[in-house]
C-alpha cells in the first residue's frame, strides 16, 4: 500500500518554501557559494511547477495571515520559474569547497543552475472534467514475455490469474496464494475476464492537494552525504576555520562522505593507520596510479574529518554534554529536555528525537543549497511577508553578529532575534535562561545562546571550553549533530484530475523530448508496454532506468508533484446518498495524493458496492480481523486513493502494524512496485542503516517517515531479496505482513488501497507494537483491545484456535506488569467501561495501554506500567493503577478460549487413545467418538476415517432371506434374475473374513460372521452327503423330507451354496410333479398358469415325453389359438354380438388369458346393452316415455362406433324418418314447405 510521506510541520528548513518568492540581494554574503569548479558537470533543475496549467491553484496554509496568502497567490506564477534548486550533492560539495573564497555568488550561482522547463508561456487550458477515454482503463490480461531482464536484474513477483470461482472470496483466495507469495513480499492479482469495477468519481468536483518531491533528495546516501557535509562545515566554521575546502586529487574532488564511510568500515582512523590501509582506500574511492595517494588521503582525513570525529566522541562520552543527562533537572529550566517535553505536551508533532531547525536551513544552507537573492534579504533582517516562522525570524546574517550578541547581559542578542522585543521582555527571558550543562543561571556574561534552539551554555562548561565569543553563528552539539534531520516536503498546488493530467502529459512530453532513451534495437510497437510520449518511443524499462538515474544524480534535480495527506476524519465519511467515490461506496480518498470526497453526490446503489473485491468491503469481510476494530481508521480500514504523475514515488516502508494491504489501479499509466519479503525486513533495515548510518543515528525512526529510498541493486548486493512488478489498469497488488515495499509511477494514474489482516498476522502485529514502543511511534489502534474485542464477539472454535496463543501472551504479559505495579505499592481501581483512546495512551512511549494505565490526580495524562516513574513527581504509591478488567476476568476469558481451542485436540486425543489401547478397538467406541466429533462445529481432519465405519451395507429386502421355493421366479428356476440369489458365496464369505482382519477394529458382527462361515460349511457338507446318498437309504418321501429340512436350515445363512442349489432342484421337481397331477386337467387353470408349469418343468429337466408335459403343451397350444382369435375380434372396428357370443360357447378346458377374457366380456355386455335399448325404443310400451329424435340419434352414433347391430340399424332408419317428418311439419307451419314430386 502506498503511504504519503509526512508533511513538514514548519516552513521549509532545507531551503525556503517554494511559495516564498526570491528578492534581489542588497549585499553580498559569505554564505553565497560559487560552484564553477573545474570538470564539474552543469547542474540542472527541472520542476513540474514551471508548467502553468489552468485550474492548478496555490495551497493556502491555515497558519498564514490573509495578506500573506494573497501575496503568495499573486506571486506564485511569476516566481515558479525563478525558484532556486535545493539539495543536490554537488551543491554541498561546492559549498564546502568554495565557501571561504566566494565573492559575487549570486551571478555565479545563477550561471550554474538551469531550469529546462522555465519559460514564459500561457497556462495550458483544460476541461472541467477528466475524459476517461484519454487514460488507460484496462490492460491486456497476458503480456508478452520479457526479451531483456529487468533493470538491476530483479526477478518479477508472482502474478496470479484466478478464475471466476476462485475470485468469489478474496480472503480465501489470498490465503490460497499466500504460501507462494509470502516469500516475495508482494504479488499481483489479475481479475478474471469480465470482472470490472466501475470508476464513479465525479471528476469535475474532485480536487486534491499535492506535495513536491525532489528525486535526488530522497535517496538515503544522497541525503546522508548532504547532512554530513553541512555538519562538517558548521563545525569547522564555528571552530574558526571557515576556509576549509574539499581536497582535489588528480583534478578530482575527494568524496569526504564516502571516505569517512569506508574508513569506518575498516575499523576507524586508528585501525586504517595501523594496518596501512590508506592506499587501499584510494582504490575504493576510484583513484589509481597516483603517486603519494595514501598520504594525500590520510592528510585530508586528518585535517578535515578527524577533528570533527574527535569532537563527536568527546560529546558522546562527556557526562555533562550528553543529550540524555542522568541527573534530575529542574522542570522550570529552559533545557533541551524540557523544551521537547513541553512541545510534546502542547500537541506539537515534533518529538524529542526531532532535530531543532537551523538558521542555515531556514533559507539556503551554505553546505547543501545554492542560495538565491531572497535569502540574503532575510539574513539582513528584511523578510518577505508571510514568512513569519519563529525560526526564520531568528535568521540573521553573521555579518551583523557582534560579541555582545552572544552575551546574556546584552540586549542586542535578543533584539537581533526579535526586532520588536521590548527591554522588559529581554530581561524576563534572560532571567529564565540557564546553562544546559550545569543547570545554573549565573555568569550571564559568559552565556552563549545556540542559534538553533535558543538554549544557553556557559563558555567554560563546553568541552573544550571557549575562550572568546564566536564571531559568527554558533550551534550547540545537539543542533550540530541533528543538522538535516528535519527533512520533509514542500507543498505543491491544488489540482483537479484534468489539470493534473495536463501537467503530467506536458512534463512527460518535454522531458522525453529533451532526454530521449537510447534503444539497442527498435522496440516492438505491438508491445502494450511501449508508448509514444509525444514523438518519442518510451518503454517501461526506459522509465524505470530514468527514475533511478534521477534519484541518484548529483547534477539533475527533478521536482515533481505528488499527493498531500487529507484524512477522512476531517473530510467526510460515506453516508448513503451523500458520497460515492471510486469503489462504490468509497469513504476516503488520498492521492500520491490523498484527497477529500464529500463535495459531490452520486448514486450510491450500485451492484459493485457489494462486490467482495470492492476495497470498502475488504477490511470488514468475515475473515479480516480489522472488522473487529471499533472505529474506522482513515487509510487503513477506510480506503485512500492515490493520484500519481511521472516519477512520483512512494518510499520504502511496510504497512501500519505490519498488516496486509491491497492496492487497485482504476486507470492510468503503469505503477512499478518493489517488494521485500517480511523475512528479509531485518536485513533490509540493516542494509539501509549501513548505507546512511548518520541518518539513522540522528533519526532512529527514519523508516517510519516514508521519505527514504535505496537503490534495489545495493539492497541485493547486501543480501536482501528484492522483487518487482508492474501494475497496470484493472490489476491488484497485495503486500504481505512486514514486507517492505516502494515504487514509482510512469505517468498519471489513479490507485486505491486499503489494509486488512488475516489470522496469521497476529504475531506480526504484536511485534510491530513492540517496535513502535521502542521508537515511541504512535500506533494506529490498540492491539490488546483488538484481541479482547475478538474474544468477546467471536466464540467459534475456528477463532479460538488462532486466537489462543496471542490471547495467552497478552494475558501473561499484562498480569506480569500488574504484579510489578503492585510491588511498587500503587492503588488499584477497576473501571469496566471503555475510554477514548487518548485516555489510555502512554504519554511516554505512545503505546495504547488498554488493559491498565497508571494515573495521578495531578494530571490527565496516563502512562503504562513500565513507565510509571515518568508520569509525575509524586511518589509512586500515590499513583492509581486503573484496570479495564480484573485479573480473574482476564484469566477466565483465556480459559474459555483455551478450552474452546482444545476441543479438536481433545477429540483427537480420545480417538488416539481408543486406537492405541487395543490393536482391535471396538466399533462401538469408534462410533461414539464419531458421534462426539460430529457435534463439534469445526472441521476435524480424521473424522472421515470414522465416518466410513458408520455406514452399514444396505441390502434389498428380498436379499435378507430366501424366497419361497415354490415361487415361479425362484433363482432355482429363473436364471434371468440373478439379483434375487443370495448375496455372497462361501468363497466371498472367506474373502470378507480376510478383509475383516485388516479393518483395525473389533465388533460382535465379526464373530457372527465367523459363525456364519462355519454353519455354511456344515450345511454344505450335509447337502453333499444327501446328494451322494440320494434315496438309497430310505424311501423317496423320507429323502424329500430330509431335503426340505436342509433347505429350511440353509435359508437362515443367506449364503449361496452350489450343493444347496442342487437340493433345491430335487425338492422343486417333487413339488412340481405333485402340482402337475392336480392342475394338468383342471379347467380353472389359466393360460399363464400353464406357461408357468411348463417353465418349471423344463427347469426340473422333465422331458417332452412326460405325459403331464404333453398335456400342458396341448392346452397351451389351444389357449394360444384362442388368444389369437380373441385379439382379432377385439381389433376389428365393428364387432357383432354373434362373434362375441361365440367365445363364451367354446370348450371349457381351453386355458384362457384372463386379461383378454375380461375385455371380451366387457365388449359383449356393452353390445347387449345397446341392442336391448334399441329394441325397447323400436317396440315401445304404450304407457312408457318416448325418446326425442336427437336423443335417439346420439345413441345410434355411440353404438355404431364399435358395434354392428341390426336393431341399431333399424332404430337409425326410424329416427331418420321421424327427423324428416319433423322438419316438413315445421316448414308447413312456417309456410315454407315446398311439395316434392
């Protein structure tokens, strides 16, 4: 996730604010430095502000008076082209080299610096709203493979292409790729085809502020070099040696910063001298084959660097000059410590570790900046309206400094600092001043005031002591060491998207026209990573190479705009119908740039507002821990947006609290990312600290400030794994916990980012809180409060499993701290209500002490238990330990979570016990374990093993017992239905018994199965004996009876035995013969019965010559003929009564098909009914009712449909005659009758 660097809390300390126009110098100054030393490349300064654009407005500070604001607005256009460049390494070298001998520096400086874009031109006109067709809103899903390696030989991070199903749940998908992507620190996710997030920002109303970024001031070694040279020059100047210069060896200026760095790497001055390494240093510095090289380098080091190092060592080792004195101090004394603590209590952003501002940096630093004429006016006491900073007010020329200015008993010192001060004010300040070393207020005539911090020092208390008053500006050791530690960014302008686009396009066009990239071969025009900028062909690699060249260039200073941080807490939140930004709904906007989003109204009811990949939803998804934070956090749980231009950059950093982040590019040019896996975070920090140790010594929290870059090549050389990716429109970039990342933009683009946290983040989050505490950095939220909230709101086993270890650590740590507090005798008070965050934040280390705080009646601030002694001067036993939860509550909460987390493990232990106590555990025990596991609302890995044991094998009802032997479909007679046979043969039973031995559990059914096998074997033997003996030992009836008893016994085992099958055939044959004797001549036997008897006869091997079989076959033949004739009659369209009657006068011994017989009977009865009714109407009873003609005609129609009956035909003729007669009568009555001849 990109983060905006912090704003500068005061006007520019490294050079005048760009909003302060320069003024002609009234006189020359020794601080003005010529820079035209031999063989020096010309310095260039290029600012995007030199390109005027309609709609770009100056930013008016709330602290400025109205007159200053008007002045700045009126002067900005005219002055933008005259702004002097600041902070290049060449400037610092030139200042040190020429400061002592410079004259007429204004002319020289102006000759050395050129602004390529500075020209008088009309502002570029822009439309009120951004035309989205003019920007890239999508990118190809698959890019062609690289034909050449990335710059610095970096490896690309993984790119994932989820399908639609995988893309449905962001948290699940991110967890699935985390194992691979975690070792890279970052990864890119390309959404599936068809997914698109609409961009719904009102581009006409959308405005944002920018900050200025100078690329060659951001790199760590560049800034460290500038700071060191400034400190070195100040030291020599106030030691009375202002003419120190940079030595040249073989017409090449000696790099003093690199020389000192390499000497320290080799062990220091004494070690290099003792080991005679000065010659080796020459090779490291790029000098070869020069006579006396080692002597020249050593002499330069001894003359320029070594005195400063001795001074630094004396200060660090001096108990009186140490910046952290051990003795108690009067809180009313004006000391460094008290000034810093007062500023902290008053709400100023400057911490104790922040350096005081320097008079040299309020305008133009003598060692690092090329001053302009306006700076000299300030030094002469005439300042531009609007530059009302207290530090700027103290900036006076050293030419005006007199000995009396430094003495405490002379009012001139104070009048110089504040021209309007009255004598009584001076006297009052004099009486309050004290020496920083001895803490005494005496010897005012020997008291020096630091030009950086206004703190006082006795000249005789210094080490070494000063004999005389310095003739020039004088800085205490603290201000001297912290020179340059207040690096920050100046304000840019306020833009709309269209004005920012116009400036970016014009800047890119001019830049690439004047700096065209050189290509070894012509780029592929079909490659989507190749673009035309104006008439110049530029690849993504060209932009990347050029960016890092500018970052490291000592000569080319490029200033671009990027975003100012504007938080959602001050610029509105999402309310339905009131706000609807990029991802619908969007709560906060930030630009690389971070901007407000309340001034417009759009329709908030969009389907994409419910999309899980909508960045408004990501932090509050079910698996994101940030949803348990009780309030929204702008930029963390509420998205920020970033608007970048070409070369704008976000410096190395990892996310707040080491959380995950996700960044989506809505549209625009490529954004290049660099990522370092969290495992290499310590290596990275060690590498960047070794690159610029002085920066981190002065500012241990420098990496928190997001203002430092380091070349990826130097990081890889230090053993740090660095990966890269190019993010394009419509793509996501995800950063993982603790992963450092940085990057830059290839042109105008619009990105949105937010944080989230998965359960595996908890340990990272705790480590980050401890790191914040060590650096006294303000956390974003309370980690302990988050754990408590999760404990209260999520009671699932899944949550308990990953929460238990973190909650245990929190509980043990808190109880241990409370025990320490109790040994100190503090009074305890339980308050079971939440307080605002500012009421449980330690005023000393800034940590959120949610669970307990130490308070005192004398103040509202609180401290953590560890820093109880820093709260106030009251005895510790008068302090109060305020508890949010009692010890018992904390322990009970932990026990509940631990018990819940132990449920799966307890179940697995029970299962393990059952499995290990016996080689063959009982199935009943396993089923009980299974039932218990299924009641646990959590996935258990081994529950599938036990579930297999619960499923009994289902059998059909008929397979559970033997079918009756006399059934026609008995398997002994019908091999067409083998499914009705017994399930298993005896061989199958033996195989099953072998499988049972490998099941691993015991059950009563296994014994029953063995008994079944034994019984089956016994029955098989009996059947074999019975078949072998036949009926030889007894009568036929006795034999059959034995067979039937054996079959009855065999029916209980449900095992297929071939011998039993043969016995079944014998018994069935005997039963069949008995039935044949009874049914062969039976006239009630149906055709179906005859067929069944014949089938059984064939199964029992009864031959055709058997008399019963012959009789059955003849009867079957007669029955088949009857069926054929009956079907023929039934299929005729018209049936007569005589034909139907014939079937009921046939031989009764002929077997019939019952179904066909029923059909014949039904047709015959129906025909008889028709005939009877017709005769009744033809020969009616004189007393009976007579039918209507129409009724008769309908009756005839129904009868003639299926039957041919004479009585129906006669009735039809009669009805037709009656109908004709009726029609003629009606015609006569209506006088329409015509006589027919």
